[in-house]
């Protein structure tokens, strides 16, 4: 199962919750992608291929080279399409501040860059979230057309997320 959505929307949090409900292991795709000093790992796509060969898995649907591999093997795609200005943007800002100010170690020892890089780095995670927020509205219809049998669950509010987790997803596990 894969979870789609813009940076900071809560893909990893939802993936962990799905994993806890279903028993399918969660593999954080950022941990596969990022090597030391934020360099992409050369083994990334091999690791993604190995992941999707497993019987069950949950991960985030991101990275352009990985998305087709994930889509081809996913049994469900959950799309977090939460309101950007009132939910996602505050989440990504708060998460970035928490990680940076606490110098929280991320994947392979990486930490969030200094806060001033928001102004200098067009790929700063907050700027990235802002600039790519509409991409999924273009990408998901393409996936639906290319893989018509793949269920895509579009979740547009935190209330819908909670209802889906406790209702249809939980029921499918019985």
C-alpha cells in the first residue's frame, strides 16, 4: 500500500498508522533515498524493487523514479489531499522547526538545514511543499487511467482520514 500527498501532509504518519492496523511493515521511503549529507543512495531503486516484491508493505508514494514501481505493485493508494493553507502548510512548518531546533537526526545522520536556507534553497522542504502542492491533482488521474484496478482513496480532511482508518480500512482487516 502506498500513501500519496505533498511534503508535510502526513504521509509517513498515516503510513505508520496503516502499518499498525494492517500488520504490513512500513518502510519509510526517505530512509531508502537519503544517504549521508543528503546525497541520494545509489541503491535506492534496488531497495524499492525489493520492497515491492514483499507480500505486504506500506510506504510513501514519492520520488519520480520510484512511483511507477510502487504503483505497479500497490494494492491500494491512499491520497492525502488535505487543505493546504490550514493543515499542510502549518504541519510542514512546525515539523521543520521542530526537527531543526531540536537537531533531530533523520535518515543516515542527516539533520534539517539551517532555517535561513528557506530563503536560499528552492528545494527547502517548506518551499518544495508550496511549489508542488498541486502536482498530485495532475498525477493521480494519470495513475487511475494507467491502472484502473488500483483503488485510490482520496482523503480530504483529517476527519475523513479518521473515518477511513476506523471504518473501511479496519473492516477490510477483519
